[in-house]
């Protein structure tokens, strides 16, 4: 299970990966980034702020110490692209309420087990006797439903467009197989309205974006066009290797220097122009946009989530189990929202590393390795450096 | 969840449901391949292909070099082992419920 592996790894995880493929190439890129930044007038007044939207990028950036390689005039802002981190407490409470029903087997990805609800996490619910099982794939949940016809098997569907097709295709499979005891609790979210909400936020000064790699693999680059066209910000869709990330940062800077605002695709080896047709078809068939969806730390964002279409109501856990769906305010001491928007750095949060740690997370950003706070805590940020590392070592 | 893991398609188990057995670092499990199948790549032609697997679904066809590099970075990120453990544990859970 996800929480079993955390402690043992922490010691070794504190060190950056010292050697990665083509270190010489990385050094050349870092040098070029420095040259470009020195040539951008704005960067002489204040650091340029580039947001990586995707949690996978956040993880990679910390693991390889990429922030530390960059000149002072280029800063990375860690965005909301970790689906576990933006899960609001109310939705966790709904999961627990469903999971505690004696007729239910509740299945979930391991990442979601430790996200705090207002009463308890799924992990605590399991300890208290609820039948909660970690599965690798929604197809495993469907297999459980086939094997346990007397139980109601619920799969907790979370994630952006990367995982959305997998639950949609599983529902279509359940329909073909005539399964009647399989349900999806759909909490899938979509990144574009959230980027828009961030761009509309008054306390934010972003100069460009690293676009998500595997969301874009499904959607293609087209949905981001508005960022360049209407908000006049450059975006480069990026791969996850350190060289990918460095090259993408360089491409964003080059756009800024040349006064261009475009959606460029550094990750073309995985991200096709049209996205993935089969995946998009399944998503469109099963899901439709919600009017709004609640995000931890960011509040309610219009059209930022999907729900199951009427035609698939018989697989919709939300209709079947009448979930409480109560809005729970984030803990007051917690500043996840400000961190998500880049208004403050994780280490500037009042409870970072004291009341809120990876072992006892208050806010969701501390739960997942893709969350900015857990990453800072584990690897130490550019500025927290030794202090956070020392603290984690003694923990 | 978001990074996926490379695997190689070994056999086609069910051409109608587009289910194949994929080898991921020596672990074999059933994967849905419908997102990498199209007119140019019919089901039967997929055996031997490297794919990027996300939560039980092949989402992208990749070349062998890309697969090796991706696996290396997943190992360095500490994600490869976690993913493989989840894969195996999940299978065990499904079978234990028999």
C-alpha cells in the first residue's frame, strides 16, 4: 500500500539524483537558459515565474534538483496538477460514507488512501473495518465486481484526462459484460478551466507554463490555445526527464525573449497533434462536464469536473448511494490554496513542517509525492535547503 | 498514476475486448490496448510493440529506446518499484476475493 513504502525511502530520497543521462547536455541547456534570461529585460526587474502544471513535473523537478540549476532570475511555480492534492475534504467524506456501507467493496488507487477527510481518511476507514481495497486499475475493480456478485463494488475515479479514459472504457466494458454491481464514483477533473481560473486570479504573476505531458497525450495541444491567444502567455508541453524539463524551460524563455506566445510541443514523441482519438471518444461517450467542481485550496471552478451521462446512470455511484456531498472548508491554518496559485512558497505556509508533515498531513499538498509541499519537505527546496532536510532526517 | 510505465505486448488475449498480456519489467498482466489500436495498427499487429501503460491501459505506442529511458527515470524517481508493487498487490487482491 502507498503509505507503507514512504518511511523506508525517505532517507535516500532526500538526496538529489546526482548523475543523470547526458549531464553535459543538461549543463549546456542550463547555460543557454542563463544567457536567454540575461537577455530578457523583465527578468532584470523580477524573477520570471514559470508554472509547471503537472504533478509529475513537480516530482521530477525536485528529484533532480532542477530549481537549483536555474539562474536566480527564473523561478518555478508548482501548479495544481496533482489530482490527489486538489481533492476536497467533502469528497473524501463521501468516499468514506460509501465505503462504510456493509454491502460495499470500495476500490481506489493507493495515492488517495491517506488524503484527510473531515472525519477520517480512507486508510483510517479501512482500519476501522470498512472494506477498502487498493487496486492498480479500474479494470481490477470490475474484475472484483464479477467475482463478488453479492457485493456492490465502487471504484473511486480520480485524475485528469490521463486516467479519465481508463474509467470511461471500464464502464463501457461493464456495459458490454452486463455487470450490474459495478459503480464509478466519478471525481475526474479537467485541467483547462483550472489554468484559466489561475490566470484570472488577481494575486498571480505568471510569465509562462510548462504544459502537462500525459494529459496532452490524450487531449493534444489544441485545448491550451486560449492561453496563448487570450492570456498572451507561452506554454511548452514537456516530457518528464530532466533534459525535457530544462529544454522546455529554455523554449518558454525563448518565446518570452522573442515576444511570442504560442503552445509549443517539446514532447511530440508522445503527444500527437490530435491527441488520442479512441480515448477521447470513450470520454465523450461516458462523461459530460459538471457545472462546477470544488478543488481543495482553489474553491469552486466552473466546468472543471466531469460526471457520468444519464445513459450511464446505472454505473454512477453518486446516483446510487446519495452521497452527503457536503462542502467542508479547508483547515484554516492550511495555506494550500496560496501555494497552488504560486502566491506563497510551500515553506512560507504557517504549518509547513510543523503541524503538517508527510506522516501527518493537514493539507493535501503534503500527501502525495507529486504535491509541492511533500516534495519540498522531502528534498528541501532551493531556499529551505538544509533545514528541511535535517528536519526530515530526524523525523 | 500520471507518469505511466513502459511495457511490451506479449500476446493478444481477447481481440474483441482488446485485452493483451503486457510484460512490465518481468511482471505480466492483462492490459487494455484499445487506445493504441487503429486502422494502421490493427490488434494482431500489436504483439512485440512497446507501449506506455497507465492504470491498466496502454495509452501510447513508444519505441524501445524511449521505453528504456522512461524506465530509468521511473526507477530514479522511485516510481517504478511502487507501480510494480501496486500491480502485483492489485492482482492478488482480485484473486484473494475468489
